């Protein structure tokens, strides 16, 4: 039985596809019917696919790896930013920078540039620049923040990509496929699901529809992160604790003193009888 609420999907309008004349025949397995020239998505299949995707995303989050969310279309960008921030995952909602994945080291350099500007600002280095130079640097910082601020903590390639509208984010999908990064996506009836590893047939044009799918997958990610934290806490509590014995300062005894000192103390006592004995022998 599906964990996803069918009625919740229905109320959000997840089942509304595109016009029949705009459909992609490869989406035929996920289409329930056509009504008034519009394709209707089979929500039973949507619920099943959402469960499948959520389970996979939960395992990725539980393993401590990162999932990059991509949604630059107007209807989805604000919703994705809000819901993905809650689970502390990276996201791209402004513009997909070319080579984001395939040329990742260059993107990291741009992110480091942003942190360098912040450091210059905090330690007062910027105050030595002219007013014009400071203005140029601040504009550069604002541009970097807008495009890359949401991925500033992404220090290595993500373990998976979650895409809203695979047509609009075609470049992101291509880069992920080149690097064998699994792609999770909301796929509408006008899109090609061929290159998508986890297809979620759904309406990607309505904010409410995007929101309900994001709620389900981010809840699964949050669950995975919580389980990871519990396992770490358990391991920490079960780890053997080393006993540290207090160091006791012992009283120094004669036998514990250096050998030279002991010999020095005993020598007069030993030598005196020897001298007497030699004197007696000489007298005889």
C-alpha cells in the first residue's frame, strides 16, 4: 500500500498534464485518460513512484551524501528554496551555471572567491581600496551570492539530482548523466522521461503541485538525516571509555633514591672497620 495520500495529490492538481497536442508519447504509460483535450496523469502510478523516489532519497541522506535540487522556473523556485533549506540541502533556483557538475572545480573556485571577499570585508582589507573598487567588488559578491550562494557548502559532487521540469533543466540532466549521477525528477506529459532514473509523473507547472511533491520527498530526507544522527549518537554512547587513573605521588624512600646517593651514605660505615683490621694486622 502506498504511503502517499492519493487525495492530497488530487487536491493539489498533480494529475493535470499538458494539452494532448503537446504530449510526449514516451509518457503514455503514466497517462490515465484524456479529458477536454488535456491529458490526465494516473495518480496511482504517481503515488507509487513518489514512494519509490522517497525511499531512495532517504537512503542517500542517511548515508551522509548530498542531493542537489534544481528548479529555475518561476512557479517552483521559491517553493524549492523554502522547503530544501529546511533539510539543509543545496539547490539552484536562479540559473544553471554551465559546467556546474562537469566542471565542478571551477565552480568551487567561484564559491571560494565569495568567501575571500567576505574575509577581506571582515578584516578591514577592503577599506584600503578606492570607492570605485569597493563598489565593483560588492557587485561581484552580490552576483556570486545570487547564483552560487545556495551551493556554498557543496564541497564535492552531489550523490543525486532532483529536478523540477526536465525540459527546462535539460542541461543539468545532461551533465548528471555524463557523470552517472542518478536523476530524480517531476516529469510532465510533455517531457521525455528516458534519461530520468526516478520518474515522478506530475504536473510541474502549478506551485501547489510542486509543493506537495516537495513536501513528501523532503520529509523522507529529514527522516534519513534523523536516523543518521540517532545511529551516530548510539555509536558514541556505546564506544568504550578509557579509564584514567589518578596519579598518586609516592613518598621517596631510601631504596628509591639514586644508587650514587645510597653508596655515598653507606661508604663511611663500611670502610672504617676495614681500616682498623688492616692496622691490627700491621701491628702484629
